[in-house]
């Protein structure tokens, strides 16, 4: 398994990361524990979670259950030292989590208290903010995104204050590194600059959506990641299962995310299935599993630290593990570029 360091830290992680957001709703605790065991056996040492999880649906009744499942695995296995653990602090807008409060120095300590208790550990390797206080253009908000209501001075002050609180947690040994999620190029630059001014730990990672179907990061975030040594952690690298091909032709498999209703978070559009067909055709012509191709392409992007995948069932995990050593040749890469030009922004 290929390894990579997170930003400028000494934390070394596998290029594939086991996501956990369905553990506790779609995936039972015993199955989640089996996934951790199997991933570790395959050389994956990185697990990502969040205090908000599980999803499908997000609810007050289940909030925190995923961290609890991971904590139970730590307690049962004694394997905490084998895992690089990432979790996230939820922010504004989720009313059943601290009444929807913004991320502040005060909420950081309280949120971390809860996560550590549920996770049955005394430290988190990578502590992330789930989204910036000022809002984000992620999750299809880019179509109407308007930053003109933001107050720059307030944003910078909050960044500096939060970094100070994070530094206190680093000094206490409760976190090792800090990362952002659903963040923009401008935002990442402000976090990096504030750290250089001495306000706290340097942002090591950014967890944003990235896949063959969602390449917004190519034009701005990638440049920041390269120049500021910030590793991207891609979520939804299979575009919520669209790139597997399982939804083509109107199919809705039992137990799939689409079977729970909705439009896959805005990803199910009139344009997306033609784009998926293009990538399925490339995989077929080159004798590749489309899942392996999609993940290998994301993994080898030059700004990528790790690719976060989720598996609701062990069969899905096994399929992914079969392709972790795949390297795409120049002909496949050229075909992918051609398909991207034909289908540049399908959702």
C-alpha cells in the first residue's frame, strides 16, 4: 500500500482511507468492525469519521453513533495505535449539534470532549472542521454562490481565534494535526497565512469532493495544495456510486443510497448519466474495472494525500481492495481527458 505524509506533518497515511459515514445506519456495527479489520490487513491505516455521522439519514437520534462504533472497535481490539484517525467538528446549521452553533474556540473544546469520549481514545490524529463558518460552495451550492455577504475582518479573526484553541489542544496532546473540509482556495490560504503569523497549527489537509465527475479543485484548490503543502483528501471519489455504473438505465439497487430517496445530493442530473457512460466505455475498452479506474485516477492526482472511500458492505470493500495497486497508462489518461472535455461539469 502506498503511503504519504499529511501536509508538513510527520503523520504517514495510506493513499486509501476507509470512510465511515454509513456506519450505524446502512452498515451495522459488526460489519463496520469487520471492515476495519480487513482494511488494516490490506495495508490501509487511515479511517475518517465525524461527530455528525452516520448519514442516510442525518438525525439527532443517530448523531455520534459512528464515532461510538469506532470507539467500540478500539476497546475490543486494542488497536488504536494501528490507526491514523481523522474526525470532524460540525459547524453552523445542524440544529441538533450544539444548537447549530458556529465553530468557535469554545465549541472546539466541547466538541472534542464528545468525540474523544465516543471514540474511547485520548487523541485524534487529524481534527478537521467540517465546513467553514462563512459557508461553502460545495454540495452544488456553486450554482448560486455569492460571497459578498462575508465580512473579511470577522473571518480572519475567527480563524486566528480557532487556531489558538487548536494549538491548546495540540499542547494537551488531544490532537496531532488540523485540517479543513469543504473549503475554498481563498479560505485555505487564510488558514495557512494565519498559522505563519504564529496563531496556531498549520492546516495540513483539506477534505473536498473530488472525482472524475467533480473536478472543481483542479482550477484553484489544487494550486493552493501544491504551493502550501496541503494534502487533499477526496471524498465521494465514486460520486456516491454513480461511477460504478449501478444507476445506469434507471436502475435503483436495493440498499443503495438512491433507494433512500432524493437525488444523490444534487448529483443526479440530466447530464450525469451520459458522462458516466463515457467513463464506463473507457474502462470497458481498456479491460478495467470502472471502480478501480476511478479510484486510481483520483489517487494519482499530484495534490492528493488520500482517497476516502465508503463501503456499506464487505463485498464492496473487497472489490475496492482488488484494485489498489492499479496504475493507469498514458492512453487511459488521454481518454479520460477527452471524456472530461466532453462532460466537464455534469452536476
